[in-house]
C-alpha cells in the first residue's frame, strides 16, 4: 500500500467511466454528447472495425485509483476501456462496449485489457512498485469452464502474478446456470485471483450472487453511493450490505464517491475502499504516471 500525501477533490461532469448503458432510447443532443457520438460512430462500426481498433492500440486502458478509507492509501487500480478514435476523439465505454458484445468480441477485449494491465504492472515492477489491478469480466464468459485456466496461463506467459490481478464480474450479463457461476468464481479464486462482484445494487441478482459464490470483494454501485449521506433509507441499505459482507469476509469498495459527505459516511459505516472523482478520475498512461509520482507512490 502507498501513502497519499494529498487527496484532491474532483467534480464529476459527464458520464461515469464504468456506466454501461445500452445504445438508443435517447434524444440526439449536442454533437459533443456521448449519445450523439454513439449513434454516429455506431453507423460505421463493424466487427472488423473493432478488431482493427484493438490491433492499432486505439483501445486503451485508463486506470482509476482505489483508496483504503482507513489509511487513505492506494491499494489498487481498476482498468477501464477507452477508445481513442481518430475522428471522434476519446470515447467512453457506453459508446462502444455494446458493440463488442453484439459481435461476440467480449473475450477478445477481456484478454486485451488484461494484457494492458499486465504491461502497466511490468513497468511498475521495474521501478520497484507493485500495484494490483482489476479487470472487468463479462459474467457470461464463465459459461466456458476453461476460461479461468486460460486466464491463469495468459498471466503466467506475460510473467505476471495471479495475486496482483482481480476480475470484476459485470452485472450486464449472467451465466446460463448457477453452477457455471460458482465453478467459475471458485476456479478463479483457486488460481489466486481476486474476484469482485461489480455494480452491487443494480438488481436483486447481486444479493443472490453474493450469498452463493466465494467473492473476495463487493463493489457498491454508484447509484447506492450518490447522496447516501442525505438519504436515510439508502444509508441503512448500504450499512446492511457492509455488515453482511464483513460477516462473510468480503471487502467492500464504494464506486463513484464524489463528495466529502459521502466519504465521511462510508468511513463511519466501515466501508473498506473507495473509487471516484473525490480521489481521481480514470487516467490515461501519462496522467497516471504524474498522479502516481505526485502522490508519493514511486
């Protein structure tokens, strides 16, 4: 863990990095709005366009720091996809992730993002620093029982360490059977990977998954975190989730923390970690290196 010498405040303006919204169903506002870009770029997106974007390294891993609430120390990063599009600029995930899914390219993107995360870790290790990184994993991919082993082999081939990688299971999909979910999570955990239940609170299935599978971490969705200090019912729900998680030995990370009031409530409630603009937005490679040095990590 690495000490933070300051904790700058940021105000969120725009779409959250991890928000995964389906395309369509929105008005076409200003040209700079991500929905406008989604619709326009979507007209041009083919399967080959996405594969080419990966091959040309236009898809980038931007990393968002995760902070321990008791010590204010850096404990890890989450890798979030961005598309540096030659015409439309930097596109956020909700503009292009649905296209990867529709063309059956989720696993290709998973492996790509994992490779990017491992490249960051290799660079950091050369500077004497170890920083765990989380990578998003569409849950339905665990229907393939060979995936955990292949992920382990991939990390080993890149000379990474299983214990420095965690996978966040997304709420945007589910396995065909409960057995596939349990087997997949257990296999990942047995290999030494961390396994997080992402977007907790989006639907009832989150609670069922938490009770059934051996997750090491639970990530509170932003929808539960925003305004939690001012909304008693939401606050009690968050406290209950944190209590249940601690009883099961599961760490809790709050996503989308933006205000001092939210931060203070989460600290009082016993939440373990937090991400959000209160600490840092998702950062591209150059900005991340600056942030790391400014906060005394290296």
